[in-house]
């Protein structure tokens, strides 16, 4: 983890002079919203404290509401396309907090500096703070509407679909304690969200 | 500006007249908007002049929602006065104002526990507001604090106790974003 942070810092330092040069093409944004989780997929296999094995697999219904917020650094590829680097925080399932770092491609029907509809796709890696296995990943697809408030500020609103892959701690059904990692054979979970978002962008 | 369709205008006028009955002072500027925060989301109505407005809000309280502890949000109704101090005018004509004001808030919230009990509090709010000249929108960033009481259930007993509403002070650092439409 520490090595990853060192790499990120190094990359930012190297990119900084380029960023200064590209200032006119850069924008920043904050995005936030709420997600509704109707279903999730699990694949888990572990040994309990009483030494029997539990295998579970398949789609499960779940009803959670989770919030998310992210910060984005946006770069204009052309009049209609932008590429952004996003860093955020979101809740998944019942209590795990993950920090996704992603790359987003967005396409605006009438150009990014006008009132317009737009869509985007984003993919990235994430850090799960609340589980023994920290690695996670997030993918997003969305459609939004951009409204120019004036000058260099815009407000965006829209809908997005999110899929988060992560590895939450497993609970032993007998002892209700967390299953130690050495007793876990497989453990993955995919949460699929339907989300509403609002964003404010400055450029 | 595009004309507002007739039906929508009628609904907005009815809503405005209804709300004006409760708000003192002559209405010159009117705003309808949403408040967005990790503390909760809601809608508000503002009426007043460029120097001060009366602010009436209905908010869903997200205590325990975002952490996944509950799925049932609390609610709060608030009344505030906002006083505006012009700070700066940007090159494109956007006005930046500082605003502050006192208020009252009441509702039913969890405040960290499981029981959704009634609360009432005094509220203080301060923030910055951008008013855009070309478009009928305003954008505000604010912080607010609530000092008041909350009714909680005593564990294991069928009785209630009145305590300090801790959530109002604990969540002061969480920002609020006000996005509003001006008539």
C-alpha cells in the first residue's frame, strides 16, 4: 500500500508541469449522490469454527441505500470529449467503505461547455478500508444532463449504474465472529447499484 | 429564458401563495431549491430581498442511513433567516455573498440510537452563496449547527428521557450545498 502511494505521488509530481501547461483544458468537479442496491452476487466458500464447510454462490436480493462522493480532475480531449481522473469514497453493502480511484471517459452531445446531455463510462481500482482484503474495483456507466450556471460553472445531474467488486469479511454463522483469512477459500462479492447523482464542475 | 409551461406555472404559483401565508415580509425574490449534505437531503423555499430571506425547509435526516445501520430516514422541518453580505463580484458578473442566520428546527431523528425520537433545536448557519446573472440559479455552500434537545428511549424500560441533541453538534463539519432556482 505504501509503495502504491509512493508511486501515485511520483506520478502526480511528474505530471504537474504538464498539468500547468494544460491549464486551459483542465477542470475540477465534485460529484455526489445516493445509490440503491437491489441485488448482489456472492461467491464464498469458507470453513467455520466448528470445522464444517460453507459454500454459497449466486444472486441475492438486498435492499441497501449507500452514499457516494467523488472529486474529479477533468481534461478536455476535444470539444465533445473529456477524460477525468476521479477519487472518491463510497459505502457498499452494510458498512464497508471503499475509496475508488478511476479513469472516466465522457462524451457530450453539444460540447462540454454548453447545456447538453452526456454519457460516461468509468473504471477503476478501489481500497476497502473495512475488510481484511483491501483490494476492490468499481465500474460505472451513466447518463447525465449538463446545465451551465454561468461563467465557468456547471451543474450536472443524472443516473448511473455501478458495479463494485470487493471482498468483505465473512461472518461465522455459529460464533458470529469474523472468519480468519486462513479459513477462507474463495470470497468475492459484486454489488450492483442504481444511482442518482448531482455534480458541480468548474473550469 | 424559455417560458414556463402553463400548468407548471400554476402549480408554482399555488405553492408560492400557500407558503407566503406562513412567511412574514414582502416577497421580492423567491427561490425554490434542494439542500444536499451527508447529513440529509431536502427541499426549501426562500422568500425575501437581496439583503435577507426567510428560509423554510423540509429535510430527510440521514443519521445511520449512509452507514447502513437503518433504512428509515428521520425528518426535520426548519425555519431560518439568512442575512447576506456581498463579498465579491467575479469577472463574469457572478455575485459572491457571505450569509449567516439563526433558525429553529424540529423533527424526528435517531441521533445515533435506534429509537426515532422527536427533537427541537436552535440552529445557526453560515456560508457562501453564488448568484449567477445569466441563469436563474444560485449555489450555496454552508455549515450549520443545531443546539437543542432530543427525546430518547431508556434501554429496557418503557420510558423516555430528554437529552442534548448530540447530532446537531457532532456533524457541524459536514457541509451543505444549496442549489436553488430563482423566480
